[in-house]
C-alpha cells in the first residue's frame, strides 16, 4: 500500500502554493490543510473513559453522576437540584475522578519526580508530531510478557529509515483489545517496553515520548522503565488503542490532554493522521463534524451515570 509521508506532501503543497500568482505567505498553513490534512485519514487512538474500566489496582474507579445546583437561583433552580432538559433546558454531569492516572493518559515527570514538570508545564509544541508505530504484536501473541527490545527498533529502522528526532513512538502490542476484560488487562504477564529500548529511543533517537497499550510501562518489580523516564524528565503515554489501524511510518499524531494546574497526569486524546490513501480512518469530507449527527434515541443515564441513547 502506498504510504507517502505527510511531511513530504506538505512541503510539496506549500511549494506549489507559494509559486501561485497572488499567493500570500501567511496562507501557507491553510494550503497545507487543504492539500494534505483535509483529505487525510483520521484514526482515534483513545479509549473513552468511564466508571467501569481497567485501572491500576492501587486506584479506584471513577464515578459519573448528574451535576446539581450549588446555590439557589430564584425562580429557576434550588441548591442541590439536578439540572434536567425538561425543567432547565440543559443537563450537566459531575465526574468524581479518583486519580489522574485513568484511561488513555499522558504521564508528566511530576508523577514520580518531585522536581519534575507537571502536566500544565508541557509546552504547546506537543500538539502534533511525526508518529512511529513499532509492531511487537506477533511476539506478544507468542509471549504475553514480551517487552520491546532495541533489536525491535533496529528492525523497524531497517525497513523505514531512522526514527525522526522529536517524534512520538507508539508500541503496538494489540493488548488494547483486552480492554473490556478489566480483570485480565492489568494482570501479569502483559507486554511492556524494556529499559534499554527506552534509553535508546530517548538518548540515541531523541524522541519526544513513547506510548504503550497497557497501563504500566513494564512488569519489573520497581517499574524501572517508568522510574527512569520520569526521573530523567521525559513523559509517556499509556492506555493507547487502535495501533493496528495506523501505518508504521508516514503518519502524524495530534496530542490533546486536560490541563489541571500542577497536574501529575493528563486525561489524554491521541488522534493519528494517516495519508489519504490509507485503508483505515475517516477524512474531513467523510466526517465534517458540523453539524453532528443526532442520537438514535433520547439520552438517559445508565446505572453507572453514563449518558446513552435509550429508547
């Protein structure tokens, strides 16, 4: 399958646009969007978080419930009253989050390092980066406790070339497919990323960060990989999904996360942007996003407080 990199397409698009009569230099990024990003395929790499899902055994699950008025507003709502469509014209939800290490996430150094950057310290330049996907799913199928090795990285580079500096490297294990089995998801053995591989990626290839599908970096007694990363002021992604749906090279990844001041973790959303001829994902033309489709039935809260269409 053709996997032309978006970077190359972007350079070409801007070069052609810049040579066009009447082109304004400050429109170059808009032209890049029209030519390369608008027809590209978008793939969500994120689990939606909910009250019933895998979580590290030391933490409790979240609780979803209706938001209630904090004080009286005369003639409209009383303190403690739940907001409803029928009476108030809108609803709101309250989320009791027992930890910021929940679901698909971004770990800043402060998670382990008392001198480390918090989630609100991360720069805006995290927003979009080249995406590298290293596939160890075949080895994990044979050994569920397999951890990424330097040799796996070298095999990727033999096929695709040197890992770009400043890129994001996600490790595909297909472990995300066990997400609905929350008991098994966190039980050892599960796949991880070896310490030597982490050092190679950061110190030799100078990547921005890596990500993995389980909720722990490795299965060593001391979590040596996570300890090394965060004490050396690197971040990492955990709980990533759908890496079997993106190309191993040539895609981009957008990185979004909640920004609580001084936060020790970030509820994150990662979206891969693959070339337009990629078989998975959806384009802006196919899914414009405005207006959004309506629900097939009215939204009602289920037993866990989650809004779902309910006939």
